C-alpha cells in the first residue's frame, strides 16, 4: 500500500500532466488525450502516465508519437507546477483498460440477450 504522501503526489502529477497535455498537444491532430493514472517510483524520480486517446487510429498513433516527442517539454511544465526535490522522468503508456472493459460489457450483454428466459 503506497503511503499517503505518494498517493497525493500521484494525484497531483495526474492533474498537472493532463493540464500540460491539454495546453501543448492539439486535439485535432492527436485526438482527445486523457491521463487515466500515474504510477510513480518510491524515490519520485520516474513516473509512468497511463493515457487513453479518443480518436481515429491515425490520431492515436500521432498522439502517442507527439507525447513521446514532447516529453521533455511536458516534463518541464509539470516541474514548474509541482514543486518536488526531483522532477520525475515521465514515460507515457497507452492504457487500453477502458477498451477491454467495454469489450467485456459487450460480451456480457450478448450473453444476456441470448440467455433462455426462466
């Protein structure tokens, strides 16, 4: 179980990374990028941002490429907003948990429709 401080830092980083992305990455090119979660190392030197991109497949590819290209700029914006001894090095990972959840829900609905009435 992470400490209370670590949980607060995670939520703060999640909010600030999201704001930096909204300011720096254009929605029309990269789709709508949301930060679902942030996982941070115990020493606060590395952070993994789990993101989802709403848009076409081309926008999703462009979005992740732009995030990786502008990682240092985004990291700098986060460093100005969040005062920590060390600014965590950011890493962006596509989070497909929402898509997997929707797929599971669709399967459940299909099973319910095909189930015999009792």
